[in-house]
């Protein structure tokens, strides 16, 4: 199984490149040596002392230099070992050639000086000093070798001054030190560049992730109107015309093809620089209204950043703020209502104790007192909703509860042709819900059914039905009116949405919130035969009471 390639840093890459150039220079040295030995050019330098040795070294050095050059193309061998092996070959060849051709000694020493510097550049300081020591030892050793052979006699052309040998030896150490310091600085610089590059890459990824995850759509449009970049929110808004990316086959799409209305607004902004705060409709399978904002990427450039805010999200934010304000207002209003309500309730209790009240008036006082208690319960529910208080569910019988609810409710409305009937297929049906909340929910739904669930010129016919569906207790409030259009049904439970001039748009919203507080579902169900149905699905008796 092949070993996985290790990730190379910029410093490693630079050192590998320097090693390759060093090996390429070694091939040049080997070629020049062969030219000097096997061509008439060598006569200009001097006669060889040992022709066979010179030819043997020249013939061996060229293939070894080529082999070392090929070895640098592989990442398997450690860089330090490649450098040291190559330098050992260089020192050995320099020593033998200097001995075989004494006239080439100064030139060979100069070339070896570069080899010392290149090797010291690629290895740590201790090894760099070892390289310099090896080079100096080779030069001094070859000088001693000549003296022992008795060929370095004063006055002969082969004489080599001792000062030259010492100067080259010192130069080797100086070159090794300077090159190693430069190599260390180069490695530190590349390491710092790697670190800064990684940080920049991380920041780029973070910025890209933030832009992609922004709920605001972002487009980058160049001066010719082509979309260069788009984040996920923008692709969702323009999803009817862009499937996955604003480019097709590597070619950018023109904004006028994707969203003509948006392109027209952008052109107008580029001409006059004025901001238009009216929404723009994006044509597609679904018409989406967005509020575009524009900003130039550069002060003097034509590339523009286009920010797209979904108006539905803006509306929801506005609704949240309005609901928060309404919550505080309703809480303060409920507190103000409780005081006169308590006074009315106390007054009715006192009147009921009077001996001068006949039975019919006493019955009216009882109705007033009951409605005071009911209104106080509604106020308490509104306060609980404003404070986000938890419901207090109780086990109760739905059949008996709704029968009592209707008895009380019918006493509060004037007798007319409207009718409210109760239908149940079982004598009792246990459920789990807060009775105060259920009272308010039913009041809202029945009032809406009486108000809107009638055909023109006809009385309202409202039916309350109790049954079980999939083992869960269900209450349905049905009417025989014109029904609710699909466009209106989608917004029924939105706060402040109403089709009546006198409505507040909070009744169904509060009813659903009270249902949610009791783990109960309130849904609108279309009736095929005409009319409307609101279905309340309650928890059964096996549900757990909240702690």
C-alpha cells in the first residue's frame, strides 16, 4: 500500500527548489570538468600530473551528477541526506582533480566554495560547519598529499602557496556561516508566510461562511451586469431562475436575464445614485418581493454589491416588535380593566343580597356576575399570554364542559334567528386542557362563526361537534357561510390580519397561542360542501401534566 504524500510547506518547497538548482549546478561542473579533461581546452590550464586519474574522475562524476539531479525530483529521500551525499561526492571529486591537475587547483577551490555555500544553505548550522570542515580538510589534505609525494617543489609550476590553502579554508567556514544564516532566515520567513497564509485562508473561509449563511441575499454584479458571486440566501430568492450557481458552464449569467426588475433598479441607481425604498418583485414560480440595497465594491469601480432583504422577513420582524409592544400594552390595559370589573362584580353581589329585587331581576344580576367572572378569566388569560405564563391543564369532560359553555354563552347574546347546536357521538369524552383557556378559545371561534359564517340575508348556523380522531379528542366549530379563500386562509393566524373593518386581527392569533400553551393544535379545515371548520385537537387523558 503506497504511503500518503505528506503536506509540504512553502519552506520545504523553496528548499527543494534550491536543492534542484544545486544539483543542476553540479551537472554543469561535471560537464566543464569533462570538457577540460577530454578537449584541447585543458592544455590552457596545464598538463595533468595523472591523466588516467583525471579521466576516470571526469567520467564518473558526470553520471553521478545526473543521478543526484534525478534524485532531487523525488520527495521520498530526506533533503538533508541528499545534500550531504551530493557534497561528499563534490569534495571527493575536487580533491582528486586538484591532485591530478595541479594547475586547476584554484578554479576547483573556487567552484567548491559555491558548493559549500549551497550545502550550508540547506542543512542546520552544525552540519554546515561539518561541511566547511570537510572542504577545508580536503584542500589541506591534498596540499599535504603533494608534499608527501615530493612534487610541490619551489620554483616549479606545480607549486601551491600555503597562504592560498589557508585562505580557501577560512573562506569555506565564512561561506558556510553566511549561507546557513541566510537559509535560516529564509526558512523563518517562509514559516511566517505559511502561518499568515493559513490565517488568511481561515479568515477567508470564515468570511465566506458568514456571507453564505447570511439571511440577507448578497450578489456581486460587475459593470456589465453579470453576476459573479451569490450567497445561499440570494440563490434561494432567485431559485426560480438559478438552480445551483449564478454561472452556467463556467460563464456568468447576466442579471437582466435572472431578474429584469432588479437589473432595472440597479441601472437607475448607477445613473442617479438615489435609493428607492419600494420593494422589487422577483418573477418566477412564486412572486417574491425583496428590498434591494446597493453599494459599490470600490469607490471608483463599477462592480456593485447588491443586498436583497426578503420583505416577508422584514414584516415578521415588524410584527414581532408590534407584538412585544402590544403585549406590554395589553398587560397594562388588563390591569386597568380588573379594577372596574371588580367593582361591578362586588356591586352585583350586594344587589343580589337586597330583598327588594324580584326573581327576574335577580336572574339578570346572576348573569352579570357570571359574565364578570368570565371577563375576569379572559383578562387573566391575556395577562398570562403577555407574561408567557405556563398553562395549568386539568382533566375534564369535553361534552359536559361545552354544554355548560353554550348555556352560559347563549345567555349573553340576544335571541334571534341564529342557531348554535351541539353534536356529540359519545356521552362523555375526557381531555386535558386549561379550562380558562378553552373557554376563551371557544368564545373567539364561536363569535367568528356567528359574525362571518353566514350567507348574505340568511341566519348563521353554527355547529359544535365533539369526537375522537386517531385516539385524540377533537372539537370542531363549523358554519354554513361562504368559506374562506385560500389566500386568506394562509394568513388566518397571523397577528393583526383581519378582513373586517372593526376587527383587530388578534382573536385567532391569541386562540392559537393559548392552544400552543396547552400542547393543543388549532387548524383551519376547508369544507368541500361550503362553509368553514376550525378544528381543535387536544391531548388525551394519557398525556402527562406539565410540571
